[in-house]
C-alpha cells in the first residue's frame, strides 16, 4: 500500500500543478479588477444605447385635479385634467450625432483599457511565476549546501575525537551551517509571499508550477499598444463633445403634439334659459406645434466651454505623442535587455560549470586534509551562488521575453509554450 501511494504521489502533484497560461486564464475569469473593467465596458455600451434613444420622440402623460374658491362661470370649483404629449427634436445642429460618436469613442477606449489591464496582469503573473521558480531554485541550492555542511560537521567532529581536527574548525562549520539555515527560512518566506500574491491575482494555488517558456522572438511586427489607442479614442471623444457644444449656436427645431381632456364639477349655474357655462369650457383639445429657437447671445459662454474642451483634446494628443516615443524607447531597451540577459545566461552557465569543478576538487582535498576549511567553504559558497544565479538568469530571461512582446504591442500570453 505504501509503495502504491509513493507511485501515485507524483501523479497527484502533477494534477495539482498549473502552468503560466492556467494562471492568466483563471485571472481573466476571477480577478475582481478585470471584472471591473468588463463592467465599465458594459456601462459604456448602455451609454451608447441611451444616446441612440435621443433620436426617438418622447411621450409624456400627466394629470392634475384642482379645487377653486370662489368659483365663477368660466372657472369651475373642481377641475380634473389629463394629458398625453409627444415631442420630437427635428434638428439640433448635429448635437445628437456628435454625442453618439463621442459615446462610441468612449466605448472603444474602455475596450482598449480592459485589454491593456489584462496585459499588465499577464506581466505581473509572469513576474511572480518565474520569481517563484527562481526562489525555489535558490532554496534547492541552499538545501544542498545545508546537507553538505551537515555531513562535513559530522565528519570533522569524528576527526576531533581522534585529535585530527580542532574545536575551532567545528565551530566555524557550525556557524556557516546556522547562517545557511537562516537563508533557507528567509527564502521560504519569500516563496510563500510570492505564492500568495500569485494566488490573489489569479485565484489558483501556486505551490506546484509546471514548466513553461516563451517563444524566442523572431521578426516581431511592432504595433502601438492599448495605452496609446486609449489616448487616441479619448481625444476623439473629447473632440465630438466640443462639436456637441458648438451645435448649441445653431437653430433648434422641435415638433410637439399634446392632447388633453378635462372634467369639471361645481360649476356656477346661470339662471337664464338656454344659457350654460359649459359653452365657455373646453373638455378636450389637441395641440400640434412647431418651435424654432436659436441662441443669439450668451457672452461667449458656450464658445468658451467649447474652447476649453478643445484644449483638453490637445492635451490628450500631446500625451499620445509622448506615449508613442516612450513605447518606442522601451521597445528598443526591452530588446537590448533581453539580449543582455541571454549573454548573462551563457556566462552564468560557464561560471556554474567552473564552480562545480572547483568545488569537487576542493571537497576531495578537504576530506583528506590537503585543503583548509576556508578554501572548502569558499568553494561551496561559490558553487551555491553560481547555481542560484544561473537559474535566476534563466527565469529572468523568460520575464525579459514577455516584456519585449509587451512593448511590441503584443499579448505575451500568445507566445507561451
């Protein structure tokens, strides 16, 4: 039974492990901030529908009942009125069209904003993902160092009993061992912190990670990323708002149709044969009207409002130009950073090979008394550091590739393998 459990354990761990795409996809489904961006998109969609509804006529109904005292022949003591009114704006100088276009650009900006935020979450998940892997590689190297130090402490203690080693040598090894144990615990805390952060962002436990890597960048087609598209869409929306304000100086033509019915009680009776107050009172009426109005003077109120909005558009376009320069700069630097890390990885691999070889030789010499403890501990520390640096560089290279794709205007998720 125990053997079966040991055989099944790797399968269980594999089933509980997740790849980089799993974390990104789950974040898209469960991350509250991404959901907020999606809800903002829906809000903008409803604003578009509201702007479209402005082209339709409005229909209102109402009623009132009044009591008057004293009453007279054309004013009954009690009057009830009910009405239904339809109104249609025939011409507004293009204001409705401008508002609808503005809402369309705002909706477009909200879509870009959602996509941009999802990409930033992808980068954040990538950093945590490979950060955890790097920390685990460091932990593995420290644990190997701890096992080696413990074995050497036991060996030197035996030599001490026979007079071949001193208490000082034992204490020195013990001190290095304890310091290494502290580094192990500190690394474990860093791993747990990163795992909790990754779980918070994605909604998945991050204790077991699958092996993933990004495709080596080839000829990547550069394109503007969403931050720039957001600025352009917002500038377009602001420009349409200025047009909507300017439309206020053009004629406004409205068509209305109102029908009402009235009911009268407590009327004044006139003591004349064949004469009644009803002849002065209209109990139903339909009124159709067309109105035209145009703003002639407001001391420049609307024109100044329009000018203020146009300055906002100019400010957004200025930000857009700066953002374009910034993306191009970051794209170039990301490419260089990726290539530099690639060379660093080659160097770290060579350093690890040299440190491992040196350590093997010094370990043999130390165990037969041909090398002192200082040389041995130095070689062990160098080997441990070289292992950690190599793995850290390998994982940092994956992060650098994701950043390169990001500044190329791509979604890094598409290049995960």
